[in-house]
C-alpha cells in the first residue's frame, strides 16, 4: 500500500438529520472512497448528527475562480426586467 502522503484528497459533504441538503464539512486524505466515507464518519459525525455522507475526490471538482466573478455573476445587472423597478404597480397597492 502507498504511504499516507500519496493518498488522494477527498472533499466531505454531510447531510444533517434535520437538513435536506449536504454541506461541505471538510477534507481528508484516504486511499479509496470506502476509506474516505469511514474516516469522514469518524471525523465529521462524532455526535451522530449526520444522516448521509458524500465524498468526492478533490481533483474531480471544477470551480469558478474569483477572477471570473464579474463574468459569472454580474450578467443579470443588464437585464432590467429582473429588477422590481421595471414593473408599474397599481395605486391601490400600498405595500410591496
């Protein structure tokens, strides 16, 4: 078996018993997916708060970069119909 420093990095997502979605809990090194799930259970759900665990190899995650922020998230600013000021409200409507 390879040494621990050669093990891939895994990202861990936990769904709590009260929640409906998985949330990123942290990262860990493990030899394979089964070991990653077992280790994630031991490290991130010690108080039995988890209902489900996902592990994903870190090198399989693709993410945007902070430099892409304007290109990725600002295009809606030029679509005025998405802003509530575009619509005329009737005079009878007092609170919106």
